[in-house]
């Protein structure tokens, strides 16, 4: 297997592919108006479908509608109530006013819809199969992070994107967050921090589910068998659906796979890093032992690079936000000439020498251009501009048939690195990673864990046969 992976992946450079934020915005034209004009000059609206109509599926789709007059022709979900509501919402927001066709099974949607772009936002355990089928069907893809729940799924997704020559953007939108793009260009690309040998990334939000609801029958509007799909079958309870499924490792990668991936991926992008050389982690359920949730409430992960460590901490108990409430979820870059604090709400540059002044920048809101951001239900308004710019970068990459800023290769590296940290925690061992062979060095047990078993009749994707 090692030889085959080396041949399959050896042709790919697992480093950073950087697109200029300004260049991407320019390639996208001057926003909705420019793209609407293009439609009027002969190009039909792009046909768009969404798999997974929950919280972030709708956030992503509505941001795409804001930056180009696409035609959303199909929606898919196994919750009929959620699906129908999403259809009405999309009809009220898209230019044509038409309600998309509604599907229960993503395979039927992909066969019938003739999509140009497919957005994929179901729970994490469904990302790989849906994304692979979408590129096979000829669609370019926007897939939510983390791209997969095991490493081999991610390998198969990358292989499929390349085989079918599809553009695939991953929803790690820190790479398109306006103030973070500015921080990268001003302080990291220019070397104003000096040599950086330590980056602290962290999240101290109290986001882990703390309830312990009883198991019940699933609601009539939810096909729980299909919802579970290839994941292990658990009894249904109120934490499973909607939104609280991240409480369970069966469906995702815990807080490391949900929150650390954003800041780890942002750090790799800012510092132009590829694969880490060694990965370790420690933690567990130390405080909240009463909840039904089986993800860690406390965890530390270390990704080692030459002369540089990236260290993650999360703690879902105690004083929320401490030790720095302004950067409860963020990254701190420590250089020998200064410090950069970067988060979703702001950045702060703190020089260590004389002659330079501190710099603070807040998140960019775009309420004047997009007033619906003020009233849209469940929208994180500070993230909306980042998602819009991420969508514009995707559209520019599709037009140019080039790699987007969060290409599937980048999403795979960040996702797999987080999965490896979780596996290292479970095993109690640190892992030395061979990026060429795509294996943990000298650890057969760890390599067997790179793919987890699928529940029958679902078949795990094979990177060598997608």
C-alpha cells in the first residue's frame, strides 16, 4: 500500500498554494453586479445544488447567492421538515424566485440535476461519499470542513478531485477572511515578526454539549437510518439531530476537528507550511463526566515542523474565554521581532522593538452591501464576509480552472493532521508522519487506524479506485 500511495500522491506537492486575496477579488469582478452583467451577455446562470440543508449549508448557499445570480435547482436532506423549509427560504432569496427541486437521497439529486456547483454540508461523516459522487457527476464542489472523519477518506477525496479534474474548495474560510488576509500580507509575508518558532492556537468557548437526554425514537420527519449512513449506529436522542451531533466522535472529530482545524489551517496558510513531521496529543474528559457527549472537554495537540511548533489547547469549562477574552478562539504567532494575535473578530500586531507602533484591526462587516446579513436567522455576521470572499475565490477558480485558496489538497492536509492528533491521543503515542508515503513511520497499529470501518452496506472509498 505504501508504494501505491507514493505513486498516487508523489506527483502532488503538499505545500501551500497561495492565491492573492486582492487578485481573487479582482478575478471575481466587482461582485454581484459584474456577474449579473455576465449572465446578461449570454452565459446561463450556474446550476447549484446543496446536500445538507442545516445551519451552515444554508449559510454557505445564501452567501453564494449574494455574490452571483446562480440558479439553485436542487436541495437534498434526510430531514423532510428541514428540507422543505430550506426550499422556501432559497426561493425567497434567489433571483428567479423558484423553489428548488427537493431530494431525499443525494445520489438521486446528482443523477438528475446536472449541477455546475455542488455545496456539501451534511454532518462530517457524510462529506467523503457525497463529495466523491459530486465530482464524478461533473460538478465543482464547495465542501465543509473537516473534509473527512478518517485519513483515507481524505486521500480518496483528493484523488477523485484530481481524476475528474474538478475544482474543490474547502470551507476553511479563514483563508478568505478580509482582516486576516491583511494581517498575513502586512506582518507575515513581510517578515515583520522575524523568525517564528511557536504558534499558540486555542479555543476556550463552552461549546461542548453538557446534556444527557434519554434515547428516544427519531422524529417522523427524519430518516435516521440514512442520516447515520456509514457511521456506527447509535440510539437516537435529542443531541443527535440537529446540530448537536458534534458531541459524538462517531460523526466527527471532536472539537479538534471542528475548531482546531480552522486555526491550524489558517496558521499553515499564513506561514506557507505543508505537512507536520511529528504529531502528538493529550487530553480527555476531565471535568464533565455526566454528559452523553463522548468528545474531549480538555485537549492539547502539538504539530511539529522544523524549528517550529504549533500547539492547540481547548477547554470547555472554567472561565469562558480566558486567558484572553478578545481572542477566545484564535492564534498567537510568537516571533523574535513581535507578536501577532489573530482571531475571527480582529487582529493585533505587537512589536517587540522600538520604532514600530502596535496595530489593531477589527473584522470587516458588509451590512451596507448586504443588508440581509442583519436579519438572517442564525447567521454569524462576522463570518459572512469571509464566506462571501471564499465563494468569490471558488468562482474565480472555476472560471480559470485553477486551484482555489482552500483547495481540497490543503483541506486534506489540515483535516488529516487533526485526525492524526486525535489518534495519537487515543493511542498515547506521538506519531512521526511520512508525507510522501502517507503513513505513520514504524507504527502498524496507527496505520490501520487511518481508515475506520464503514457500517454495511456502505463501502469505504478507495484512493486508488475512485
